[in-house]
C-alpha cells in the first residue's frame, strides 16, 4: 500500500505540473525531478524487500545486487542535489525577486537538473565500482532488506579501508556541502522574510518555501543520522530503520507534504478533477 500510494502520488505531481499552465515554473520543474527520483528510489527497493519479507529471505545474483546498489546511490545522490537546487531557486525568488526571471530561465533549469542527475550517477558509479572490485567470501548472506554499502563490505575478505575512506570522501560533496548550502540559503530567506513589513507578505513568502523546508528537514535529518550511526554490531537494527526511512518513508512524505501544504498544487488538482467530472 505504501508503495502504491508513493508511486501514484509522485506520478500525480508529475502529471499536474506537466499539464497545468499555472505550474509551469522553475520550482515545479525541479519538483517533477524530485518526484521522479522518489519513484526510482522506492521502485528499486520495495519489490525486493517484499520478496525478502514474504519468503523470509531471498536469493539475489551478485550483478543484480551491484545494480541495485548503483541505482539506490544514484537516486539518493541526485535527490540531495535537487533539494539544493530547489533551495537556491527559493533564495532567488524571495531574496532577489526583481532578477529572478532573468536568472532562473529555462536554460539554467535544464542545466541544473541535468547536473543533478549526472553527478548522482557519477558519484554512485565511483562508489559502486569500488565495492564491485572487492573480493567476497564467507557465507554470502546480507543482513539487510536490500543491497547496501555496509552489509556488502561485511562480506568482503579484502581490505576495505580504502573503499570506506573513498566513500566517506564522496559523501562530503554529496551530503555535507549541500546541507550547509541549504542552511545558509534559508538563513538568508528568513532574514529577508523578517524585513517584509506586512504580515500577509510574510505569510505568503514563508508559504512558498515551507514545504521544501519540511522535505529538507526530513530527508537530510534521516540521511545524516543514518551515516553517523555505525551499522555494525548491536546498531544494525537502527541502521535498517534509518535505511527504511530514507528509501521508503521519505518518498511517501514528499508528495503528501507538497500536495497538502501547497495551494497551487491543490488548485490544479481540483481543476483537473472538475474537468474529469465535467467530461
């Protein structure tokens, strides 16, 4: 049910943005890519996870395991960069509204979205390639509900220190830098909103970025907590819970947060429903 609701909600957002003229803006353009990333993440995880639950374990070929690791990393990384770009878009719209249209044009939107996906696949490819070069031995049983980085390292009889250092260094530009950038942009946005004289103006400005801020807090909070908590030993269960939040719960929350808190999307949805009823 969670999987069906998540995919349906994100496809609905993509459909509304694509067909509604009032939603043809940079913010909703990036929201479409965020929804696409959520669909890729949960589709890559949940079918395999359901098989593991129903059969109390499942066999997966090594190539399929590495492929799942790659697409999971690519989707999560692309989402990190997309949330960063969306915060930059909100910063320009609120802190520099007079030049917003001239700066955030269609060409820049396509470039930024393409860079998010390109960097996502590139970063994930480097990490996945390093893991695939390890020599696996032992029982070949992954203590997890999908192929993830740490459980795969536990199967290796090679020296994994270089791989762990490399992946940690990759996480800095993927998680830390974007998170710091998002915090700085929202500090500037908050200061700008506080200088707005009217209460109505403050509420309108805050409503345009509150949904994105909620998604950022949920996503980065879960992601940072996951990679700060050791996954070995007695904390394996906590690591699995955090992985579940990153790959299943967050993609479920994104369309709910944006649809319930965004008046323009609700208005577009009502218009679409009335058009269907009218026909």
